[in-house]
């Protein structure tokens, strides 16, 4: 979800900044994507995200309204409503309809209301206060976890990078509301979402709050809180470069691989787009030396953030990882190319991806297709994806 959270923000900013024309092929959604959309939740979610990204700011909501909204269940319905915000951007009448869904006095389906609150965040990013107050009022009144999720996701967009105290305290209240499961080990999903939202509210602002989040992540016994707090902390160091050294040292030396992975993300985000040699050397060191597969895979993936301004250099550096016998290295290489080479139509990147197109590992297979849709301007990747749809291969 966080990946699409960031992707939607990027595409919407790109649209506003460059006035991009919609070039989506309706046939892909109406025929091919629909043929696999109901195979699994993953396919259904992917079809929702694909339609939203393909039709950004166009108000062309036919697929979502006819095939997802009202028919999808639980989190798919949440995602479908949120996806409408990307499509409705700039259409005041449609935006009002989403506000009506969000303020439904807690009578409507909770997944619809939560998705609508999330959508309002996209539509009113860095808002002057009106939308923030609207979402916070609903958050205070609701006792439903799904609504908390949508409200937290909406608030972190409205107050993105502002370090607003009121917003931070309100989200912190949700993050602190731990509900233990019957086995004594569970914790509500809203804690994970709220912890990440804390990081987005403080994005790019390294402060005592960051170290408090890391300290709590190292002390808590709940895995979801560890994941959320550590990732939230890594988001606060975006663009801080040299200032991140102490925090990365603390996180990367921790005994928990979850926190070490988030330390890798902190390093990558701090040096995002800088091609800093020291950061690259550190990531390569972690990629070959850490005992955890997850950490090594994340270290390779994180190279894409540091090298996103130099896609040619990325392809050269990642090529050996794509040829590794270790599937974690290959997975990281695929994701790195998707992050760094997105929109470039790089033939070198396509060549690397082609060698992994029919890899037997399903996780790698899925990301070869999904990481860089702009490459479909090259005939071979598009034909490969069409074959996958027609044969309904398990992706």
C-alpha cells in the first residue's frame, strides 16, 4: 500500500506540473485486466491501482464504478474509493461526492468511509486547514479501525512534511491505541498505518521525534508496531544526507532484521537521487554481508532510490545482481530498475528485465511485469504481458 501511496502522489504531481495528456489504452483495462481481476485479491488490487494511475485527472471512472465500487469487498472497496480521488483530481463536483461519502455520519460501510477519507487526503494535499479539520473531527468521533486507517492516511497527506503538532498528536493517539488479540500477540492494523503516517507528517524533518520512534520500535513486542515505527522514522530523514549517519548506525546495528531493513530505507531516502558514492558503497556492503535475506534484498532495492537520477548507471551496477543465483538479489535488482529507470524506456533496463521475464520465482515474475509500465512502448514487454493475461498465468 505504501508503494502505491507514493506512486499516486508522484503521478498527480507530475500531471499538475507538466499537464500530461491521458494516453491509456482502455482495451487493457476493459478486457485484459478484467479477465484476471477477480482471480485473487492481489490481482483485484492491482487492477484498481492500474486504472487509477492510467486515468489520473480524467474523471473517467467507468471501470471502478461499474466493476469495483459496490461490488468489491473489504480492502478492495477501500482501495477503489481511494482510487477515485486520483481520477477526480480537478473535478469539484466529483470531489464533493467523495466528501459526502466521507462524512456519512458513520452509517455507511466503514471501508467506503475509510477509503473516502484517504481520497480526501490525495485531493487536498498540503491543505490550508479545512480538510484537516474535517478529517480530524471524523477521526475523533469514530471507533472503527478501518475509518482510523483512512483518516490517518488522509491526514498524513494533508499535513505532509509539515510537522504539525495537532495532526501529529491526533495520529499518535491512534498509534498508541493497541488492541491485543485473543492469543495475546495481535495488534490492530491501524497501529501500523498510524505509525507510518507519523513519519509522513514529519517527512524530511529529522528531530527528537525520529529517535523516539526508533526507541519505541526497539522496545515494543508487537511486530506491526516495529514495522510501522521503524519505517515512519526512516521517512523523516528524506533528503537529510550527512545528518542521517547516527540514526542509520543505530538502526543497522540492531539485532532485529525488520529494524535493519528500515535503516537501509533511511539511508536510501536520505541520499535519494544524489548518486552519493559513500551511500552506494554502504548499501553494497549491507547487500553482501548481512545475514538476513530481507536486509540483503532491501539493500539492493534501495540502490534504486540513490541512483534514480542516473538510470544508465543503475543498469550497469545492477546487472550482476540480476544474474545471481540468489532470488533475493534478483528480486532487488528488478525493483531497483523499476524505481530508477521508470519512464526512461531504457533499452538496457528492458534487456535485463527480459532475462528475468519467465523466472520460476513468482515474486520476481510479478515485479518484472509490474515495476515499469512505461516500458510497454517497446513491443516485446507489452506482448509478454498480453500473453500472460490471455493464458491467465498465476502472477
